C-alpha cells in the first residue's frame, strides 16, 4: 500500500523563506509604482488649479489674488455665503477640497510646525485666516475660521505681493493683484507647487535647508522632484536643484550661486541633495 507523505518541517521552512524573499523583492517595486501613480494624481490636481486660476484671472481683468488672504480664500473654495463680510471681491464657486492636497501629503502631522496668518481689511471686506504649516509628507492646515481646510500646495509668494517687479513704481503696484497677462516668459514663472505651506518666498540668495530641515518648496516629495504649475497654466515636474533656475520674480537671478551657471558644485549642496541632478 502507498502511504501519502506530507511536508517535512525543513521543506515548510524553505517554502516560507522563498515566499518571504519574493515579497521582499516585490515590495519596493510596488511602492515605486504606487508613488508614481500618486505623482500623476498630483499633476492632475495642479492642472485643475490651472483651470481655476485661469477662470479667476478672467473674472478679475487678468489679475491674480492681490494678497495672501485672498489666496487662502481661493484655496478654501465655496464656504462663504452671499452677504458674508468675509467674502472676497472675486469669488469662484469651486470645489477645492478634493484637489487641495498632493496624494503624498494629505494628513497634517500631529506635531505642529510653524504657524501662518493672513488678514485684510478695506474695500468692504475684513478677515483673518490662521493655520499650521505642514512638512514633506504632511499637509498644512487652515484652523480659523472654521471649517478646517488642508492643503499641500503653495503659491509663489512673489506673485501675491507688490515686489514681483521692483522696477515699476510702488504706487502702481500696491493694493492691486498682479496682472499676469503682462508678464513675459510665463512658462518659467512658478505659480503653485508642492510646498509645506500655502505660500513661500523663494530667494536667489537663500540656499537649501541643511540636515533634516525642509524649507518651502525644496522638499523631497517625489523622489528628488516636486510638481509645479506655471503662469502659462502648464504643469511639469521640477528638480529640487532646478528651483534655483526658475524665474520667481522679474529681478530673480537665474544664474545665482546655487546653479551650474553660477559655479555651484555637487559638494556645495546639503548631503541629502548631493545625489540629485544639477541645473
């Protein structure tokens, strides 16, 4: 008579070891594919923001939000009813909540980072908005006034103030949103990018943050890249070192000390950035 034979303990351990090895080999590939899919969704979000900002500028004679407060209200979307004194002059009835965050940074961190605040008064409106900054993989959050709103993209701060082009007389810059239609080379002017806060002022004489500290748009959210929306409403990936070559403002020096044209060497960068592509 034939006797059925089961697995020995050694054979079972070998099978388990092979399965564990296959899982270990597949997990990085799966994680990479997941992150690539999230980066694509992030770019799709920014494309929708491009459509929103294009509509906004059409309704406001080609001008962007005139200050940080109006930019925050634009982020929040349709939470303000007609007749509310907090309602900005130009108000788009948009659904911003679903596109407010990059899929890589949808939840605010438990440990709070720096805060932000924006306020405005006059022209029939008065408001104050406050919140907490995010991180590389953490969303920033508007706390007051409620309801809370989370985001992980930030505006180019130069576009929201009066210093985008300091060659223009101050009296013609203050109190008005920037006329983006009059700007040349808009395809190289950043408008909205992956960021730890709702806005950031990128300067040509400021280098990257050392160590584990991350600053503004210079965050390793997409494997050495961030996604960005430009003033011609196009969306593309931007290398972290490439940030110093973009035209953040009219006076921004794109051949500054942190570019190849300015003489930057790979060893000049913080250790966490030295392996990224130079520009």
